[in-house]
């Protein structure tokens, strides 16, 4: 009887340890277009291209989410401006962090610049939507 209790208890401990050390499941975001007010994202197999009003960004992929649709992606953010670009002008590119979640065909996305932690915006997007972006001229 004592040996049986030890075996059962040991089995339960091993089972709990295996669950606690398991990595959270990651899901890959599918390819396609996402759009909303002032933003458009085109997702491909290994990256995403983002267009905003007077800005653009990139995310290196694949774009992964946890089992609840939450994500933290790292990429770049490039501010644009109207008018001509001077030949000696340096691009205003910054590292950026893209955080948010996807539920159903809807995405909530917040863009922050690394280092300064400045928020560039929070956006609501729909899968398959073209988006409405106004480019600087």
C-alpha cells in the first residue's frame, strides 16, 4: 500500500513538473492584408510591411502570437515628411516594438519606439481590409 502511494504521488509530481515547464504554444500569423484608419499591414511568410499616415515600418518574422492571440513583435519605424527628400538627408528610422492582440478577424496594435518608449499610435485593424492611409506629399 505504501509503495502504491509513493508511485502515485511520484507520478503526479512528474506530471505537474512537465506541465509547468512546457513552453506556451505559439501560433503563426497567416499571410495577407490588414487595414484600418490610418494604417495598412501586408503580412508575408517572413515579414510584414506597414504603412501609416506619413510613416512606414517593417517587422521581421515570422509573426508569432501566443494561444490567446497576444503578440510582441520587433521591427523598425520610419517617419516620412512632405516635399522633396534632400540628397544629404538621413532617414528618420527607429527601432520599434509592435504589441497587441488578434481576436477573430480584428487586431489591436500599439506602436512604440524603443529607447524613448514614445507611442506612435494605437490602431484597430480588420483582416482583409485595405485600410485608409494618407501619405505625405
